[in-house]
C-alpha cells in the first residue's frame, strides 16, 4: 500500500463507517483504492456509468472527482452524459460545478458526431475536426454533453449550467507559475503545516513545470500568515537590464504565486503582479487550476477577475476562511474549490477559443431543457438584442396563486414577529416567486434580526445577488411592523446594484402585482452584504442599513422579489480572441494530432454527407 493509500484510508474510513450505516457499499468499492481505481473497478464489475457515479458519491467521494474518474474509466461520450446527469440528480446544488469538472478533462471522449446522438433534436450540431493547430472539438463535445445532462437533471439551473460550461471552455494557456506536483499524493503543504510563503531570495524563481518533483524547501518556507500584514505592493527586481538604454520592456517580472494557505478553514492564494503594467486578470484569462489527489487531469478551475496594479498583490480566499482573510481578499470563492490540492497552477492566456464551443454548449443546454427550450431561447435572444427588461434574481415568499381567493389567502410572510435566514447550502437563486413557499423548506431556517447569518457553503457561485435574510418585528403604537431584508453578494465579484439595475419588489395583501418597487443603489463587494430596512427599525439596525425603504413597512407581506435588468453586457468571443492574440507571441500553442476515435451514435439517415475538410455547422431538422 502506498503512502497516499494509507493517508486516504485513514481519512476515509470514519466517513465510510458512518455512511454504511445508511447505505450499502457497492461490492466493487475498496476504501484502500483511489477514486479512479474504484471507477475502474465498477466498470470491471459490470456497473454502468450511472451506477458507478452514484456508488462513488454514496461512498463519500467528492461528486466532481467522481464524475471525472468515471469519464476517465469508461472513456465514452455516453459516460459523460450519464455520469453528470446522475451526479447532478444526487446533488442539484453542484450542477454547475459538475459541468465544469466534465468540461475540464484534457482527454474528453466526445468528438464531432456525438454532440451528440441525442442532440439531433431541436438544435442539431454537426461538427468535424478542422485541420488547424489547435484541436478543440473534443472539449466542445464534453461541454455539450455535460450541459445537456445537467440541464436534463436540473432544468431550473440552465443559466448557471451554461455559464459554467462556457467558463470551462475558456481553456487557459501557458503555465505562469506552479506549486506542488501534478499527480502527487501529499500536496504542497502536506509536510509543511498548511502555509507556504516564497523565500526572499527566490522571489523571481517561477516554476513553469507543474509535473516536476516538488521540493518545498527550495523556494518556499513554512510559517503562519496574518492577512492584515500582507502589503498591498511588493517590489521584485527580476530580469531588468538597467544598462540597456533602449530597453522598452514593460516588465520587471511576471505575475506569480507569493503565498499559499491551506490551514484549517483558512484557504487563500496570494498572487503578485511583478510587471510594470496594470494586469486585467479576466481580459488576459488568468486562471488557477487545482488537482485532485493522484490525478493528472484538472480537478478544479478558478477564473480570476479584477485589475492588479504594477507590483500589486491580489488575494483569493475561500468563503469559509476567517473574516480577516475575507476582508483582505480581492476575490472570494466557495471553499470547496480550494480544498487541499496536490498542485496549484497559475495559467494565462488561451490555448483554445471558447467561441467555437459556445454554440455546441448552447445546443446541448437547449436539448436538455426539452419543451422549455424555445422559451429560454427567446428570452436569451431578447437579452442579446439589448432589450431592456427585468429578470428575477431571487425571491422569498409566494405570490398568491390564481386558484386561491384573495379573501382566503394567508400571506407566507405575514406573521409578525418572524425571522428567516437562508441556510448555508442554499446558494441557488429562487427565481420563481410564484412557487410554493414553506418556512420549513430547505432554503430557510429561523434566524434572528441582526443580519449576517448567511455564510455560504457552495461549490459554485450564484448568478446574481441573493436574499440572505428577512425579518419582521412588531412596532409599538403601530399596526405595521418594521422589516429588514439583507442581500448577499455570492457572485465572486463586486456588484454595482444601481449600474446593473437591481430592484426590490414587495407583494402584499394577496395582490398579483407588486405593491412597490424600490431601486437599489450602491456597490457591494464580493462576499459583502446590503441591508434594507424601514424607518421604525431599531437605530442599531438602521446604522448598518444601506437603504431605508418604508415600502417594506406594509401589513401582510406575500413575497419579496429581487429583480435586475437583463441586457447584453459584452461580447465574449471578442474578449477571447483578443486574449489569444495577446498570448500567441509568448506562449506557443502546441500541435495536437487529430483524434482518430471512431464515431458513435446513430446519425439521421436523411442527413446529407458532410465534407470532412469543411468546418462544422449548426443545423436544424426544420
């Protein structure tokens, strides 16, 4: 048994002992084996990809890791679809994360055809490999299959699924810096106590080979890190020729990893911009990759956003980290994305353009939506044309159904006193204000009226700002109650509520239309909160409020709905092409052989023959 197997067994056995009390372990599952080996065992035992995925998750394996292991073991496009669908069905809150995991594979078993045998419905996608330096269609295949599978299992998360797939398609380019070793067992901080900082004498030593043997003592030093002590700027003198008067270079160094924290609940990555220019992380497609134990395929991917000035420091922190880390962070991400990893790789640029994959992913998502596809398509086309309209971002409560008479309607939020706090795992927006609302539902629990109860524990960011807490309390000498609504920015980036057109609607007294609509203004940092309350609220609460709105001070509230403007904001393809062009002179794009994997599925016999030297196309049976 390897050292990795021993460590894994020690960590896994308590979980297995607990889980076996509730579910019988599959015969093929061996706690001494890796996730990938157990997936291979499931295949050898005759289990199908769905059974393998469900079995691995039931045994306590991470859903995203389980999906990747099943895809690798079964090596068919059907396995991509079946595994993602099964995993999304077992944990709907992870749907977007699972699509990213399936799309991240560098050895995707989907090619032109099987975008998909099932996808030859409302939107058929026919793609062949084009003889260009970069092969992208395998990536498109897994993206389309995974999007369709997840949308089939969790149709109400179509927007999140599509966003996750398109982000995964933005494949990062060359390695800028790395920490640890891909395929390793102990991880970069395994023997170092949980924190590594770059040594002063190694401030310019970047590791662009994440597969080489990692020696933490060569460049790194262990020790505790106080986030409040991290400077906002650092000066590293790297590769600067002071004697060269004609030196027009705008660089003294590179963007690189300065510190890595994986200590208890604290998860953080500190990045330094060693160049003379401001770096737009999103525009240049900087991404952080993290790898599962013993795996050579990317396990998690975090897209960075925001500008970093010359010599500036940028901090990524996990949501469950201590408040000091989150206050210092430039980007807050779900902690599950930053669990202890075997390797942390910082990449820049694009090897492949996600534009070619966008139509494949959209087609897959539409097919997964079935009869709802046309309505979804029309809504998105309206947004792309720039039509100004409101879309639901989140809601609490319920608008009175048509079949219930107004005289007999009991307002879900009418009780006073009442306090409801969103539970930490409920990070999926509730965009339907007309669905049945119950106080004991999985989204909400009894809270208090102080605010700040919601601390998300989710594998993927929310599309929009969330409603985190609602409270209604009695007011002396008044028939009305004072109320409070707290919003939480779980999108991973700062949000300007006024610029993005956020509006808070109040439904009351059984009316089918909103009684009021309050325009919200102000910027909310990632991980930040925005408190709305009424004039009769306690002064301690009003002091924290960003907005005092007496539109909330009405009796018998039915629902509070957060909405925002839906308009086209940018052209993703143009951004990606610009990033690719900027990267090409510096990061060579490797040539890859065209896949010779045989096609599978049953093409429509009425389809015309397709010239294999021609580009792909989207076709419709109509």
